C-alpha cells in the first residue's frame, strides 16, 4: 500500500512537469534590467518564439501521452499483482495445510513405530527365552 | 526389565548449560533405564563421567532405532541442537523443551545462511499466512525477526510423542495450543555444590559485599540495569564489588564502555568466559549475591539460577516466566524492569550479611528438595512410562 501511494505521488510530481511553458525574460541588472529584458523579449518574438512554441507544444503532448501510458501500466501492474495474490493465497494455504498434515503423519508414524518396536521386543522375549531353554536343554544332553 | 532409551543431547565439552544439565541427570537416569547417548560430542566424552554409557553421533540413530523403547531429545536454541532437532523431527520421541521459544534455533539454520524460503515455511507452519508475510517483511528489512512474538516450536511440539518442560509457564502455553498432547513438568536437575571459593584471588577488602552475574552477557539479561543499580548502591555502600563471569558480544553489549560510563572502573571485575566448570563454580561460590535478570523471557530455564541456589548464594531474579516459579523464600523476585525495586533489594542485601546467608541457605534447601537429580530422573522415567503405556495415545 505504501508503495502504491509513493507511486501515485511520483506520478503527480511528473505530471506537474509534463507541460512545457514559456518563461518571461528577466534581468537583475540595476536600472537597465527592464530594458535588457524587454530587448530580449522583442528579439525572441522576432527570431525564435514561432519556431520553439510548436516544438514545446509537441513535447508537452508527448509527455502527457507518456504519463497516461505510465499510469495505465501502473494500474495494470497493480491489477496483475492482485490477481497473482488471489492465486497465491489459496495455494499458500494449501501448502501450509499439507505441511501440517505431514507433521501429523510424522507424529502418527512415530507413534506407530514406537508401538511396533515394543511389540517386536515383547515377541523377542519369549523367543529368546525358548532359545535360552533350548540351549540349556542341549547343554544337558549327554550326547 | 529396564527401558531402553536413546538420549540426544549436547554433552561436555560443548559450552552450553544443557550439556551440564545432562551431565547432572545421566548418572541417575542410567540407574533407572538402559541409556545410549547420541551426541555430536560422542567422541570427546569422558567415559568415567558418563558411567561408560555407549555414545554415537546423532545420525547413527536411524540404523539403531528399533533397539530402543523411545528417544529423548534435549532441545534449546544453541547451534549444538541442530542435528538433535533434525532427528527429533524425523524420528519423533519425547522432546525436552529447555525454552519455550525455539526461534533462534530455526533462524540460525535458515536466515543466518540466507535460506529465507525455509524460514518462511516454518513461520507459515506456525502462524499461517501471517507468518509467511512476517518472514517476507523480515527478508525485505521491514521488520526484525519476531523472536519474542513467535516461539517457532510448533513443528517440534506437533511431531513429538510427548513434551517435557521445566516450568508450568512453558507447559501451560503448550497445553493451550495442544490440549491433547502428553505434556509434563519435571524439575531441572541440579546437584548441591560445595566448590571451594576463589574469592581470595580477587583481593577484596575485608567485609566487602560481592555481587555477581554469570553466563553469556546479552542485552536481554539486563546487565545495564544491574550495573546502574550497583552504581547507585555503591554511593552509600562503597565496600561493594561486582564480578562478571561470561563472554559477551561487543556488537550487543559494550561492557568496558558501560563500566566506564557508570564510573565503576575498579569496582567491576570482568573475567570473560571460564570454560572449566570447577573454576566456574569456584567463582560462583566467591560471590555473595547472584543477580540473574532476564527480560523479556522466552520461558527458558536458567542453569545459572539453579547453580546459584545449589551453591547457597543469595539470588535476585525478575518475577516472570520460569523464574516466577522459584520458591519465594529461596530468592528475591522483583517486578521486571523495576529499577527502584532492584536498587532497594541490592542495597538491603549489601547491608545485611546475615540476611544474605539465610537467603542462600533457604535457596540451597529448595534446590535440594525440588531439584535433586535423582528426583528429576524418576520424573523422566514416569513420563516415559506414561508415553509408552498401551492405549495411551492422546491423538
């Protein structure tokens, strides 16, 4: 959200700079300053104004078009992000639930392995006892 | 027939309180069950110290697991617990949580090596989508790792066949989340200690009161609060000194600068890390008052606090977490971060040698009655039987 707000603010500042406007001539020279500025304005009116004005206008149009395109791309990007998030969120939930299921299965496996181990040892004991008896019997065998 | 138990723990010479804990517990546990050790320190063990118990590296358990009735895993936050944690998650058994929060254990295996994917997975496991978002924000540098907001113990707790804790503080939190899990509280074992004091080495004036803090120094252990209170006490009782035993990370606590700033040069002695346990206990026996503050707490059991009680030292703690469950007559419990209360308690103890001695002997009695290693071993075995009881499956 903060990123979106920052982006809007940057676009607003860019749009303030998009339209080129003519700047009046000024001079800080004491006394003669207004005369100098007037002369420059007059010369500009004769030599460059009519050439530069259409160029500035064309550049302003271009800037505006570029800004509109940028805003459209931003909006599209935001829409895609939202769409992606909408796709990812359930996937993430699913992965989390799979992960938790896996932990539960590991627990159950440990529980089962523990029970199985105990049963195996219980089975081993009589078998071992039989084996012990058999060996002691064979030990007693005079043959 | 004795139960066959696979016992996973860091063991000496590993520099962790849990290694010492196992050293205290194992001789007693070995009288009640057939114990096989699984530890990264398996090749460095002093056989006599561990009653000649067989020892293997943790990953050797996979091939031998059918030989045992159950495995017990000692879990804490230090790097010594990485392989133990992996085996606990893979094969299950009884998990002993020495701290409620295991965030640091996970972070050291993930974030510390740049693996944010595994960190995010763990955060998401514990907290759902919010956890994944927190992990992403931490990776982007927008927030610190939420060590105290999220304990990251869920996967261990869910996978375990049973959980042992050393405090109701930890057990209650676990029961709240896992009402059907087998959970029990066992006393942390500590043997009474009569190590000879090394106080003479400090060359202190006669009648001096020596305060002390022990173990790794971090800002959570509120050493600055303790030293500020000490500086205030020293204004009225100049015959007081402070001993610091334990290493510190200069990026976390600039101890020399702190001592200098508080004008305590000459009154505070910093010994750094003391690797030998006998020497460590000798320094513990040298002090009159052990100051063992911790805030915030992640529900950890303090081996230092237990050793202070066992050594008959007067003990000052904050009244929260595991510390709140220490017997009130055995130590002084202060409201967390209450500087005036800390200063008052230190001043009272500095002025009252008899009171210090009485508090110490009450603490030693409590250690003997509640934390005897034989009692802890019996409680372990009772829990093993509970977990292995037929039809005792809680889930």
